[in-house]
């Protein structure tokens, strides 16, 4: 068994029923900006876990978040990687010059909540897992 801990980017959330259980993913827990996925095993077989996330709040200049995988019964065997969104917001995306600062050019922005899909592949983590 392995535990995959996924820290969410600031402003994002994952609907509680968004990740279905499967042969690989046995249990999913969500707590304060983190997902814990309990995996049956990690081996040479590649598989992907789709984590559909939704932007709930606009946050500018988001910092990297981490994804780690740990052997549940032998915790010293672990791997950690960071990720970030390809689309980053800056101050002007949030204020839209509503405060009259004059530094922002108004553009039409989409709805306040939109889905952002992160495809987290266990392949990278598996390769690190074997290197430990």
C-alpha cells in the first residue's frame, strides 16, 4: 500500500466525489487543502490519477504545491515533486483596475469559478520510488 498526498494550489478545491475508487485508488480523504489517496500498490505499471479541481478564489502568483508518495509500511521509501498551474494570475487579473490604480488594462474575464484539471501521473513518482 502507498499513500499519495496532494497539496492543492491556493484558491482551488476538489469536489468530494470527484475521484472514484478503483483497483488502484482504494480510499480518498480530503483535509484542509490536501488530498490523501491510498493506493493499492506502486509498481512498474504506469497509471494516472485525474484530480479535477475547481478554482473557488482568485489568488495571484500561486506558489508551487507538492505531490508525495510514501510506502505505507516503509515510510523511508518516498518521493516528492512539485507542480503549479500553467495559467497564473497576477494582481491585475484580480483587481481589474477596480480600485482605479490605472496600471491594469481591463479585459473580459470568465466566470469566477472554472474547472482546472491537473493530471498527476504516478509514473514520475514510480520511477523515483524505484530509485530509492
